[in-house]
């Protein structure tokens, strides 16, 4: 009988406050979806770092004829064959170096035309204006300074560049977007909590006569609060379910189907279903606990039980 009474009270409360309950469900769903999306975004950045850091090289650009007047590191003119041979030999002696690839000016020109062939600058370039370079693969990308300190001041070397600098700018942008998503999630969470508290208080006020009678007949504090807490928890469950659908649907339609980003962006290693499934329990647990706890603390003050 007690269970039947609690369930009936939950039904009454949901019907009386249907609009506010729907608002709570939507707010909880959006905040939890943003929370899950931010977690997946952090994981995506981590996966991409591991993927790209393993592929980026250290580029040692060599002086050409045109650098002699414009670049202070190339005042002695274009790099000589002897200098190139010495640089390559010294590179192969260093422990962090995994392999060394030499790129000629013709190869550099070809690669540039493939990437920027439509730009006005590409139309005016000639192969002899492109720099020869050594592309150095390190066993540990963090050891870039070993290469930089050893070859930056070498005769014939124009500059030493760590390609991670370019990649890191992308990661900084992605991390910034994750921080923005977390901030928006926090705002939505505050809105959801305020809605939950107000919904519970409105529901308690509309049933103040029933709760007063329950106090008079000796009902326990927990028994009086239980229907209100269950109403909030029910809204939280629906919100968590909706957030789960949004996250799973987003992964399915954006990456695998629909937009098909996995096919259109093959160089990006997107998070898989295992990562999505690992995030969902956090979303569901928060959806279960947050509304119920908010309702519990709101009722302790409002009902004074």
C-alpha cells in the first residue's frame, strides 16, 4: 500500500507540474549532453595528440641561393654538398633520431604545388626558390631540443622547426572549445538545479494540505519527502536517457553516417564507440543522483522536516 501511495503521489505531482517537469528534463538532458561531449572532446584531443605526435617530424631547412641576402643564418650562401653530407651523418649518430629523410628542392616544390597550387604565390615560385630539408623522425617528440641545439647554428642550416608547434595550435583551439563546452555545461547545470528546486517547491506547496495531514498521523520525514524526490529523480532519469540518445546519435550520424566525417577526414583519428560507452555511465549516474539530491536539500528547508 505504501508503494502504491508513493507512486500515485508521483503521478499526481508530474501531472500538476507537467510544463516545469518537461523544462527540467530538457535542461538536465542538455547539461549532461554537454558534459559527455566535453569528456569525449578531451578524449578526442588526447587521441589526436598521440596520433599526430607520432607522425610529426623535425624539419631542418637548408640555405639556398636566395637566402644569402635575406637571412642572417645563410650569409655564407647556399648549403654545400659537403655540409649536407656532414649534417646527415651527424643526424644518424644521435640517439633520439629514428630515421632521416632528405627532401630536395624539386620535391619541396612539388609538395607545395599539391597543397597550395591555387594560391597566387604558388604561381610565381620556381623549384630553385624552394629549400632543401632533412625530415627527422624522433623516437620521442619531446627531444626536439636535442636536434635544435645541435643544428641551429650549423653552416648551411637556415632554421630548425618542430612541426608540433603547428599541431599544438590546433590542440589549443580544441582545448579552448572543450573549456567553453564545460562552462556552458556548468551554466546549464545551474539552470537545471534551479528548475528542479522550484519544481519541487511548487509541487510541495500545491500539496501542503496532504503533507500536513501526513505529519499529524505520524508519517516519517523520509516518507513525506519520498514522492517529491522520486519525481525529481524520474525527470533526471528521462533527462539522462535523452542525453544518452544525443551522445550516441551524435557519434553515429556525425562520424559514421550522415556527415560521414570518418570518411571525409581520414587523417583524423576519431574517438570510437568504446570511448562513448565509457562516458555514458558518468552521464547516467549524474542524471540519477543530481535531481534527487537537489530535491532532498530543497525539501529539508522548505518542509522543515
